DNA sequence: TTAATAAACGTTATATTATAACACTATGTT
DNA sequence: AACATAGTGTTATAATATAACGTTTATTAA
């Protein structure tokens, strides 16, 4: 019974912007885009971002300090994320590959760690930029 | 014929600190540690860090904005990096697993990207913290 | 060896990313 | 109503990173 998540006003505003964007968005660029809607401070953005990440609605691209909407509906609360990132045009694409995900999820480091989560970022040139 | 890399003064100072550290170091914590050696500005740290990363002597842990020394001598110029990160004690351990590395290096995203590089970060609890 | 080129350095200033702290408001439960 | 929880708005500040400029040192090649 997956309950429909109800978003707060600010969360919805921030999510809308990220979902409409063609590429990853930075927190302060989101902020500038929503000032007309009465959001004035970074805190309001970062709070919304945190919650949206928790819910798995968006992901943070760590190497870019930027945020993208989750495109894979089966992406279980951001526990296993993979992205391809173009080093030329900055395009980011979420990778949903069941085999990859399974392979990594079952990977256990020898030294005694049991992983709860991973994030994988591939870098290269996209089709367009190649 | 792998030539011995000669490091500049500042690069050597920064590398020494990172290599001696038990865990990942932040740029500004490196800075505070080397002020006695006459390094006064963030630029000097960041420049050294950039070069050391290029050389594959250190890696950046993207999710922490912190830097660790490379422990795997065969880590080819930071093209294929994987880490395990403890969410409790902040410990970071570089993973050298030939199979994993091979698997990921040969992974090609469907949408036409040919990857040059990847970075993988696993999160969980280390032996000690479990 | 000297001129040219590239790499590293030192410094000041500034941009970018992120969090702390506090008072207030809305919402749902007992 | 009393309480707890989540969200909001705001001001201030911390932490991370780069721009720009001029100088110095090392490397190369004429
Ligand atoms: Zn996702
Ligand atoms: Zn591209
Ligand atoms: Zn390495
Ligand atoms: Zn630990």
C-alpha cells in the first residue's frame, strides 16, 4: 500500500522546478527561480531539497552539487543511484539497470562493511558531444 | 617506463598531511595544518589538491568534500575509484577490487555514452560502528 | 647560455554552497 | 484544550571553492 506522498507548498514548488528542468539544477539557481513565489532564503530551498531527497523524488549529483528529478519510478528511496554525466554539456542521465543495481547491492566489501546505500557516477561524453 | 613524479614544495606538503591522516581531510583543515609552513591561502591548497588528483596521488570523496590518499598503487590516475564510507565514524576506505573495477569499466550506458571515468561511493556502517 | 615557455607560487578579493538559530504557523492526536 | 510534529520565514554566518593578477622558478629549445 504505497501511500501517495503529499508535499508541502515549498516542497512542491521546488520539485516542480527541478522536474521541469532539462538538466541538473543548483540550489541557488532554484532559489533565484522561485523568488517570485515568495521564497527568499537558501534555508527554504535546502529544507525542501532534503525532504525531497529523503522521499526519493530527487537525487543529488555529488560531483556537481546539483539536483535532478528521479526518473525511475522504481528507485527505492535513493538507496541505489547511478548516473551518467557528460563532461562537456553537463547533461545528467539516471541509469536504471537492474543488473547493475543488483550487482552493486550485493557487493560487500571484504573488510566487514555491510552497505546500506551506494551512489555511482559515470563520466564521459554524451552522444551529442562525442 | 613509469617515471617518478617529482612534486613541488606545496604539493609535497599537502600530500604528506593527507597521507599521514587517519581519515579524509577537508581543504580548510589542511590549510590550518600547514600555516606554520608558510602556506596562507586556500588557493595554494586547492592548486596542490588539483594536481595531486590529476596525478592519482589522492582522491576526492565527493559526498564529503574531503580528500584521501590513494592506497592502491594500481589505481590508474583516478579513472576508476570506489570507496566505502562509514556513516557513523566517517571512516573512508578505498576499494580495490579488480572484478568490480572491470565490471564497471566495461559498463556502457545504452543511450550512447562511452565512459572515461567513474566514481562509486558505498555507505554503511564499518566493522567498528556496527 | 640565453631567450622563450610552462609550471608553480603568493596574495587579495570574491563567489558559491550550506547550516545555525530562533520565533512563528499549521496540522493532526490524545 | 493540550500536546506533538512538521513546515515556514528570517537573519546571520559558516564552509567550500574560484577569479584575477603579478612574481618566481623550473624546463625546453634556439
Ligand atoms: Zn531515482
Ligand atoms: Zn554532452
Ligand atoms: Zn586510488
Ligand atoms: Zn564507523
